[in-house]
C-alpha cells in the first residue's frame, strides 16, 4: 500500500493567508519569520500607497520568504463586475504585482470571499492557479478544487478554540495528508488586541518535525504533482510523470518518487 506524504516524509502541512496588504503585515511577517512559519499575502495593487497600506516599493522586499498573491486591483466585489471588468480586476492585479515584486504571481483570494462559476472562470482565464474563499471548514483536508480553496478557519477561531489546534497537533497523521489553513487580516490583531495570542499560537505550531510549513502556491504545486502520480492496478507501484519530487510511504518505507 502506497500513501502520499509531504516533503521530508511529513504527514501534516500548515499555511497562513493574509489579505489587503496593510502596514500591520510588517509585524506579522516578522512574527512568522521568527518562528519559521510560511504565509501568503494577498495584495490589492491599486490600493498600495493608500494610508495604512504598504507601498509598492516595500512590497518588493517585505514578503521575502513568503508568497505575494492577488486580491483584485481595487478589492471590488467580483460578482458585481462585468466580465471584461472582472478579467481586468484579476489580470491587471497580476501584472502590477509582478512588476513591483519581480515575481510570478499566480494565486488569488476572492475579495469579500465573493465567487461564482463565472468569477472562477475569470480567475482561471487570468492565469491564476488557485483562489481562496472565506468559507471555513473546521477540517484539515486538502482542497478538492483549488479555485474554491476553503480554509480551515479564520485566525480568530484558531486563537479562541484551542481544541481545533489540539486536534491538528495530536492527530497521528497516518490516514491522509492533513492541511491546517488559517487566514485573516493583519490589522485585526491590532484592532482586537490579539497580537500576544497570535504569537502564542505561532510558538505552539512552530518547530514540529511532522509539519511542512508552506506557502499557498508551494502547496498547490506539490499537491498537483502528487495528484498526477500514476499507480498500478494493485496499488503496489507508482510512477511520477512530473518534475517535482513527491514523497510517499511505501509499505512502511518513506521514499521519494
């Protein structure tokens, strides 16, 4: 029996996702860096430089070691835009963010969590590979559809519901590859006076041998490669047609394919 694992033979993954590019991202990035955690930061390129928001110049360096992704040029409700305007909201955001960061920008979080089949089609047409919703599952499953990537929870629940994090940390991780996905806005820590709670949560989750700390896009690429593995009819052999190394447990032996 061959079972999928994460890089390094790990059985669990943790990713964070933060929207809007507010100046409080500075403190949050520092917190993540201190604890060796990885996050994706979704920016509105048309709102950079606005009061309380980071600048284009800062965006190029602040998020080193993390992912920068789209959130729509002007944070418009996607479903309220015409089809041409919708594609521009996504594609122009990609272009602007790629120009100011020098990176490939291929991720998205839906502004206001607003999406529909038409919105998802526009995101795909704009070359976006995944898109996060705001519909929390309270579960640790990988997404079935990356253009409807539901997180585990908003950070407010992770801070208040210790049992949820306990369930993730204490699970044996030997049935399926688990993913704990936490999202939010950095300004909420300032508004709600929860910076210390967030630091405590980060300490709890950091430094675990069984957890892969990963950005949204790196998780996407790995899982897509894993889903392209070709298994024999008896499930005792596996072939990897991609260029990405995938880890598996093969009858108790941890190896790469």
